[in-house]
C-alpha cells in the first residue's frame, strides 16, 4: 500500500511540474503595466481588417487557430510570456491553453479584449507588421 501511495505522489508531482505554465487574465491597466516591465510577445487575434485599423503597439496579427499560427508559435521562446488579445474571450483562451499545453511559461490574456483597452484611452497605433510569416 505504501508503494502505491508513493508511486501516485511521484506521478502527481511529475504531472504538476510538466504543467508549470499558467494563464493570467488581466484588466487593461494591469495588462499595459505588466507588458512594460518584461520581455514578451504580443499577439492580436482580431481579423486583419481590424488589425490594420489600429492595434496595441508591438502587436503581431495572428489568425488562430491555423497551421501558419502553429508554425509561428514554434519560433517563440517558451520562457517568455505571450500576451494575447482579441475582440472576444474564447479565442485568446483557446490559444492560451494551447501555449500552456505546449510548455510555454505564461500566457497573459487581456480581459474584455481590445475594446477594454480603447475604452480606457490607452495608446493604439497603426500596425508595424502584418503577418509574422509574410
């Protein structure tokens, strides 16, 4: 019986260490503040038309889900956080889960999306890049 309990505890410890990444949901002010202090990747999951109109500075427009997006994500450093926003909440959550399942350290999602950012009057710009694979 002791061997079974010991084996189960080892199994649970190895599972927890494999799932060490986390998904954070931040309001627009916290999202903005945290981005300023750490090296990161910023992904805009909105459609290309919305992205071309305005985005958060430094954002890369990514169509998720998709093979091109998966290829691009493989180029990212897993130890750097990935900041994600869109117009909805389900798409960033799906990508966040994908990142954590693929051993990324941290996925940070902008609660209430791009609208929350603009409603607070935070800075938006014309995009610097279109698609990461262009």
